[in-house]
């Protein structure tokens, strides 16, 4: 398959942006959380520092986000997971309000009340949730709305391999197949459902094989590669837009950080991450651009510099933004 040069360059720059964003957040998040005298028994303080609460980062999983979002339009819907930054960035969610939300600032997407697992941007038709498996029913709703309005819009539900064992997975696939909804179900298989390996929790080797039970296509991408993801999802997107119903895509990807920041990762085999990083998808795509003479080293550096500049500006914006006033605590909140 011939991929347009502008798509490849977009994917590379977005992957660089996502990776730098996650690495920057990893450092910023830890500020103030580890006391200097931790050996005296003082614990990790999850509420301390400029970014309180949990933090789930997606470094290593960039190909899933960019390979799929490269096919989407502004009118298409993306529903992410509790590990949502790469999807949000690839869908075009502005970095400034997204980052401010994680800092708990009133300039954030949710005025600082949602945090990093609850990013909502109506303008870019993006949302996510901290509930495992929650993306799939929501995406079905967006797809149903598009179908009823006679639009060729699609909805994408991202989820992890652990979520494929939830009831919402089976219910959503059945409903989408029955009603021929324009939804793409995308499973990120990073092998670890928190600390449980896929082999200990899932009865099948391939999540994509479960598509057969609902009579829809199932496609498995075994390489953590942006181009491979782009090529695999293209027929699924075309099928959905043509009114032919849903598809299930499974991508074998890699999680370089822990399940959450502060995770001791004692469950991972020694040296696993170092081995995974030998197949890092960012330099892999860079090498392809060089080999095919699509972007010189200088051009790649310029794209990298632009991406880094955007990320640095977003973190500066978040730090300098104001916190919400105490009197606004119950504004924009449903109270039962």
C-alpha cells in the first residue's frame, strides 16, 4: 500500500510529540511525590506535586494512536481509555487545555475537575474514561448517532487486552454487528492488564479471533509499527463509512512505563523493557523516512523541534494557569 508522504510525516511528528509529552509528564508528575528521606519510612505521596492523582502513560504505544487517527476526520469520534494522552494528541486535542486539566487548573478541558483520566473535548469529538471497558458502549452510541443522521462518520473505541474480557466488550461487539454500526474496536495488547499477563487472564491468544463470534472482520497487527497499523485499519475504516458495519483490530504494542507512575513493576521480567525498546517505533519510522528519502535528518530534526516546542509551551501554560476558585467547586457538576 502506498501511503501519502504527508501522512507519514504527520505520523512521525505526532509520535515524537506523544513520546516527548509522556516523558515530560513522567518527570513533572514525580515532583514532590518522593520525600528526600524516603528511607525513613515516608511513603510515596500521590496527592503531592503539581499533578496530583494517578498517572498512566503510553510511551511505546504511539503507533496505535497515530496509525488509526491518520485516517480520521474532525467529525469522527474517538473514545479513549484510562491511558489516553496518545489518542488525544493524535485526534488533535489542544495540548494547552489538556495539560492544564491534569494540573487541576481552571483553564483545563474540564476546568481542572476531571484530571488525566477524564479528558473531554467536544470540539475534537474526543473523550476517555477511567472505567475499564467503558469506551466501547460510548463509541457504539456515537456510531448509532452518525448512522441515524445519515452521516459517514465513524467512531473508534480504544481499549486494552484486559478490557476484552469485560462484558462490555462482548455486548458492544454484538450490538454493533447486529445494527451494522460504523464503529472500529481497537485493542491495544501490551501484554499486561495492570500486573496480570495476558496469558494468565485470556483464553485465546488473539483477541481479534473473537470477531468471528459476531460475524465481523478481525485483524491482528503483530508489529508495533505505525505503518502496519495504518495499513491494517484502512479497510475497516472504509467498511464502516460504507455502512457495512464494525471491525475489530488488535495491535501488539509495548508499554515502556509501569501501569501507573510509581508502579514498582516487580511483576515484569528483568530486562523486559530494555528488550522492548530495541524495537522502538519512533526511530523505526525515522529510519524508514530516511531510507525512502522522504525526510532528511535535518527535516526530521525540524519536526522534532516543533513537537518539543509545543509540548514545552503546554507545560508552561499549565504551570502558569490559575487554580479554580473554591466557590466554583460545585459548578458544572451533577449533584444527585
